[in-house]
C-alpha cells in the first residue's frame, strides 16, 4: 500500500507540474490572441476553464505513458499522435464551445488551436531528443564501464 501511494504521489506531482505549465501557456496564448483580436483581457471563467482543461490534459498524457516500458516504433508513434491530437482537439473544442474568443475575429480560435498544436509538437520533439541523447550517453557509459575504462564514482551526474 505504501509503495502504491508513493507511485501515485509521484505521478500526481508530475501531472500537476505539467498542468501548470500548460495552463500558463494556454492562458498567455489566449490573452495574446484576444488582445490581437481587439478584445479586452481574458476573464475569470475562461482562465478557470483553462486550468481545469490543463489538468485534464496533463492526466491524459500521464496515463498514456503510465507504464514506462520499451515499445515498438509503431506503438511509440501512436502514443505520440494521441499525445498531440487529443489535447489539441480538447483545447480547440473548449475554446469554441465556451466562447473564449467571443468578441474576437473568427481566426483567433483557429490560430489558438494551431499554436497549441505547434507548442505540443515542439515539446514532444524536445522530449524525444532529450531521451535519445540520454540513452546514447547511458549506453556509452555502460560500454566504458564494461571495458573497465570508467570508475564507479564517474558514473554519477551532478
């Protein structure tokens, strides 16, 4: 039971950090587009909706990768597509259904959705590149360790 609670707390913390990052990005993007569209600032209810949406998106993405495991290239691509498509669709639908851009030109909602998709795609790409670089680094250190060319103290990162 203690191990389960620890795992749940770890995932919940990860999701909360991602949710606040997403909320900050979405609120800033919505406020910028409302300003560019000639509307006043963004109201309390849209911000609250964005925070709740961000929390839902973060948990969806966390559940999508709940079990960190080796997988085939096709499965990795499918998860990547879902990681991008579902949050983009959810944000776009919420923006239009809740009227986040009422009083703005019609393009504001579409630009919001496209910019959010671009943001998520760039984050996904950065995560993939970081993971790939980390894998190469760990494999290099493992090879050096097996060959006796690296001491145990040198394997720890600062």
